[in-house]
C-alpha cells in the first residue's frame, strides 16, 4: 500500500466509515492486463487501414468506448472522420473478444466477500456498453463475483471522467455521503471519476492497463523490469490524483482500514 494523496474528501463531519466500494471491470476485477479492449481496438484500426500501437490503444482506456475511438482518431488524424462507422464495427468485434478475455482475476471473489463483511455495498462502473457489461456480469457470477449494482455510461447519461455513474450508484444503493465511497480502477479515467464525485480514488497497478501485460507475461519479466514498470505506473496514478495505489483488488484491505481510520479521526 502506498499513500499518494493526503487530501481527505469533504463532508467528513457526517462520515464514520466507508459504506460503498465501486469497482471497475477490465484490468480491475476481470481480464488481467485489460487485454480485451486493446485487442479489439488494434484489430479495428488495422482493418480500417490505420494501424495503431498497443500504447496508442491504451492511452485513453477507461473512457466510454465511442469516446475512446474518437480520441484515437483525433490524436492520429486531427479529426473524427469515420467515427460512427468505426464504432459500429467495434461493437461486434468487442463482443467476440470479450468471451476470450473475461476471466475473473485471482482473489476477486474472496476480496469481495471480505468487503461485504465490512458492510460495504458493492457497485461497479465501466466504459463498456450495457450489452457488453451484461455478458461480463453473467460470466463473472458463474465464477463467484457479483456486484450489487453495475452501471454503464448509457445508464447514467455520461461516462468517465464525469461522476454520473458514481452518483447513480449512490442513489440506487443509498450510499451517502460520497466521502464514504471509494472508487477502484486501473486507469487515470477511473481516478478522475472518483475524484470528480468527491470520493476516494484507488489505482490498481499490476493487474491493469497501466502495466498492460497478462499475468504470465508480467511474471516472466526480470524483477528489475517488473519494479521499474510498477514505479512508472504508480507515478502516473499520482499525477492523476489517486489517494492510494495497490497492485490488485486482493490487496485493498489495508487501504480500506486506513481510510476508515482517517474518517474516524476527522469525524466531529
């Protein structure tokens, strides 16, 4: 555990402890390395005669998928010509890829069980569409993970970095105030989603987009390179404003303890 941002969210006078945790999907709870979106985006742009690197595909990860494609086009061509056609082609490609890259990350069901013992409500947000998320929800339930409420940008009116999915979860799960909520994800967009909602934000390093490797690929790296990549990812999360970073959701418990202690200390 590493504390990055000592600033405490507001409304602490009404907070005794955390009451909701909001988890991202790809790279956080499923799909170690966040491979499905990258594989789909690189194939999509290759088919369109505009090949992109994996780094380009990962740069805006966490945004709603149409926004993600738009940003790639803007960075590459300076305009968004062809956006609608690319997005229409993206949808079936992503569905085909999701089934191959949606395995639950090790330790997730056990970690969520511990969160429930803390009386935390379990929410989730994503950049995927509702149909894509429904596929993940169904498969994840079969593997032992199920959130109390899972929302997409279309459910809330806008996606990350806007806070609207967070607010919608708070309403649906009756979680209040936002200073009693922690958002967990593997991209800067996740961090901004939490911060913009007035919640705590925690970055997931090893299993997610910032490292961008499968578990096997990461573990075969020399230890020195593993450490270097982890340092770089932590720096990026610090620049995004994350309150904490951890390697995986399975290592969140000390963070939750620390937040609860800080809330108790600042409660009037």
